[in-house]
C-alpha cells in the first residue's frame, strides 16, 4: 500500500566545535565526506560549495539517495548539518543515524540541537 511507504529520515544537527580548523577547512570536510560516502555505499551526483570571508564554508552534497548539507560559523564555533536519505529501494534510516554519529565524531562536537524527522 502507498500509505505504508516512509520516504526516509532527515537528521538536523547544530553542533559546537572547539577545533577551529574543522570549521574552516572545506577541503578536509570534503575528503572526510567522500570517504564516508564510499564507506556507506552512497552515490554522489553533485557537489556545490562556497568559502566565506572568515573561512566559514557551506557545502551541499547531492546524493542519488538525497543530500547532506553543512554550514559553518567559525566565529561562533558552530555548524549546522542536514542529512536526509530517501528509502526508495531500501530502508536507509539507520544509515542516516550512523552518518550523523560519524560527523559528530569527525567534528569532535558537542550537540546543541538534534532533530530526527520521520518523513
């Protein structure tokens, strides 16, 4: 039945990060993300990014399964991270949670806000 289909999980994180370099190195973030996405068997279909004055950055990784977006604010030692994976051919719910945990570890972060949306 169509009513039973669950499109996926959407994890929204706001993180406090002590290591400034992690909030200002887009290349390091992209390298970590690339390895993580290979490990999780996810397909990248596009990438867009921008480095701001002050070296904060924003990046959107478009995936065959949906997306991962990050926005950093080094002046506040914070970032927001948005992870959404669709469940079209298989249930990716646990991958969303696992990816969130791996990004928290990568950024050595304290969680300020965490919202998991069942879509």
